[in-house]
């Protein structure tokens, strides 16, 4: 019974780790950096403004 509980706890921990990797703040930061780089490459004021507004938007 203890072994089953331990296995269940390990599975739950793995699921939490995967969920953090998929939807964690790291993903948001990577997306923001990617959008920022894209805006700089395109050198358009509209794109820059849209990216900046998105970064400043409340959660």
C-alpha cells in the first residue's frame, strides 16, 4: 500500500512539473522576448506599439 501511494505521489509530481513547463511564467517570458524581437525586426511602429501594449496589459 505504501508503494502504491509513493508511485501515485511521483506521478502527481511529474504532472505538476509538466504543467509548469507548458504554462509557466517561463513560457510567457519566452513569448514576450520572441514578440519583442519580431517587432524590432519588422521595424514598424504599429507592431512595436502592439507588442508593448501586450506586455503592459494587466493579467
